[in-house]
């Protein structure tokens, strides 16, 4: 998932506010710390997915970008097709959220 700076700052503030003695909060901090990275756009507005992240998600030569209103996700095309099949089954219930 790629978060724009305001959304990333809001998430960071929320995580920073979690209690330091809570084992779940500590696990979440470590997880987000090791699974996150900051990237910058080049002059053309392009970003490069860090190699370790691309490798971990199976992204090689092609990727699928999915807009999610204030953020987007980058997927391996095959994995995304599998996720869509599962999401289609949940769509009726998911629309009840709105």
C-alpha cells in the first residue's frame, strides 16, 4: 500500500500514541517498521518500489496499481487476480459498510 504524506503522518501519529508496554503495540511497531519504506517521486512523478518489497510481493516486470481513494496498492498481477476472486464473494456484505 502506498500512502500519501498526510495519511502516512496520521498512521504514524496513531502508532506513536500506542502504549509502549503493550506487547501487541510493540509487535505492530516492529511489523510496520520492517515492512515499510519511504520513497520519493522523481521529476516525472514516478516512484521505484524498493527491491526487497518487490521481491517479497512477487512483483517482477509488471505490476497492477489499484486506486483506493486517498492511497493506492501495488500488486503482483497473478496475486491480485486471486484476491479479486475472493473479494467478489464478499462484495454484497462489504457494500453494507456504506
